C-alpha cells in the first residue's frame, strides 16, 4: 500500500465526512493506493457514529475509538501501530490542514529521500495567543534541538513507514516527533510550506495548559534523548561536582579551625559559620543526585528496552 493517512478526532462530527471525501478525491486523482485511519480520542459527540458509517460503506476507511480522551500523542501512536502504508501522513480533523498537499508530501518522501517532512503553516488562521505561543515554542525547540524547522507542532506531516514504526510517541510528545525521529537515527528531516485554512466548524481545543505541558515535555525529551540510556552521566556528574564543592567548603572551615588552634587563638565554632550549613546541604544534595543516577542505571539495567536498536539494513543475515 502506498499511503496511510492518520487522523486523530476529538469532537469534530461536522468535518469528518467532508474531510474523508476530500482525501479520497485527492488520493484517487494521484493514483495512490491508500487507507484512512480515524482515531476517535474519546469524543462526546457523534464523531464515532460518522466514522462507523463511513467504514461500513468504504473498506479503505478504518476507525478506532478510545474509551476516554487520552490526547493526540496516544492517538498518533495507535495510528502508527495500525498503519500499513509505505508513506504515513498525519493531519488534523478540523479541515484546517489541506489534503491537496498529500501528493507533494508523498513525492518528497519517495523521490527526495526524506525520512520526515513537516508542514510549515507560514500563514496561519489561529487565535493570536495560539500563534504567539507557537512562535515561542518553535524558537525554543530550534535552539535546543538544532533541527531547523519553523513549525514543529504542525499536524500535517509525512513519514517514511520505518520512522513511525521506530519511535514511541506518548504524553504530549507529538509536538516533538522530529526530535524523537532524529534521536532514533532518521536524520533527513525536511519542511514544506503548506496551506492552512480557517476553521470551518467547531471550536479550537487549544487551552493555556498546553503552554506549560509543552515546555515540560521539551525538557523531558531533551533529557531522554541525551541521558535516557545513561542517567548516571548527568546525575553522577552533578552529584560529584556538588559533593566536591561542599567538601572543599567544609575542609576550608576545618583547616581554619586547626590554624587558630595551632596559634593558640580562640577558635570560633565551625557550626557558628553559615558556610558549614551550606557545605553540609550541598554535600547532601550531591549525594542524593549521585544516588539518583545510580538508581537510574539499575532501572536501565533491568529494562527490557535497554538493547533495542533500530537496524537500517541487513546483508547475508
């Protein structure tokens, strides 16, 4: 099969039929064999009824429904698992992503050899607060990851099948799939300016909580990609450094005490100095950080995923 189109759905009953017909028209016109996978993320409207009606009439439409709302990352991960196309395209279900972009995205994956092509909504029809926070996210993500994309969070993306089968998306990590893909060894990541359309039905699902979650997830993925396999490298280094700083401070106080005693001077109590308590606190924190790294290594050692490596090719095996 040429193509799998994965569409997370959350309370978008008005747009499902129109979006399905549009994708069908575009893919048929481009001569692509395809499937459309709708993932109902616990909708409370009639979205699932629309999906089941379509699936009963057209065998290229598949649907899965979560028992409750788990989030976009969970929907994408499930869709990736179920997909069987050579190229996988994700898009939002609100008709703001344009299905007419599909043939060119497929061509870039097939002919230009990209592992992942991310859409760039250069002209956006979103509320001001969403546009502003998105710019901040993207700037921070570019600086922290080194991946030169303008729009990490664009829902319209194309992937080589090996990419979606080789990464795990969870929590709110759908925003940083390019970072996950690069960490998994898929280095050829491209970008395409895509048409972004005004919302036709319903209301945006954007909320202020996404602002906080996005940055926390960026810290998480930054840690995982750098130290996920070797947490001791971070916690052990920080712990050792802090313990040494505290030890040097405590040592200085001890030597000063001995100098006073050696010169038969009245030596102040070590505990009278605030530096003693600072040194003690720093040494305790350093020890805890080192212990955290040690426990992280023990957990990694017993993890069934510790030796999971993606193999690009084989010969005579």
